[in-house]
C-alpha cells in the first residue's frame, strides 16, 4: 500500500467512525424523543382518568361505591402506565448501551488498524529516530520504564 493510499484509508476510517458515532447519537435522541412522547401521553391519559373520577363524583356525590370504583380504576390504570414507562425506559437504555458499546468496540479496532498501517508506511527516517515506531525498541523502552 502506498503512502497516498494509506493516508486516504486513514481519513476514510476517521469519517466512517464519525458517521457511526453520529448515527448512534441520532438513534439515542430518537429513542429519548419517543420516551418523552410516551410520558406526555401517559400523563394526559392520567389527567383524563382523574377528571372522569371528579366528574362522576360531581354528578353523584352520594355514590361512594361508584367513586371508590372509579378511583380504583384510575389508580390501577396509572400503575399500569408507570410500569409500561419503566419497561420502555429500561429497554431503550439497554439498546442505547448496546449501540454505544458496539461503536466504541468498532472504533478501537479501526484505530488500531489505522495506527498499524501508519506505522508500516512511516518513512524510514522517522522509524530510525522515533523509537515508538520501531516495535522492538518500543517494547524494550516500555519494559525499562
């Protein structure tokens, strides 16, 4: 591989890594947006439920059993919505974590590959002066330190 091809490959790899990072950020943002929409919808539905409880009580103030039933139903619906929101949050969090971990893993592999190619294609005068570009001497220096 020539020096020009190596440089092109280096920058192509950097662009690919940036794109995958931005794609991950975009998908995390989309999941967050969906979750916030779910929270707003659950809150709206809860407000409707409790408004209906109040309406029923205003229409029949002496119907204690009816009030108890409608309040119990509103509470159970609210609990079901909270459980669903927590489940959605945990699933989104797990998916975001998986995507982030994959991007980081891929990035480290790509960076390692690029560094190895750059070291292989470094000019001879640099390899002669910079011990870290010579693997034998770099390992010796690292052991001494």
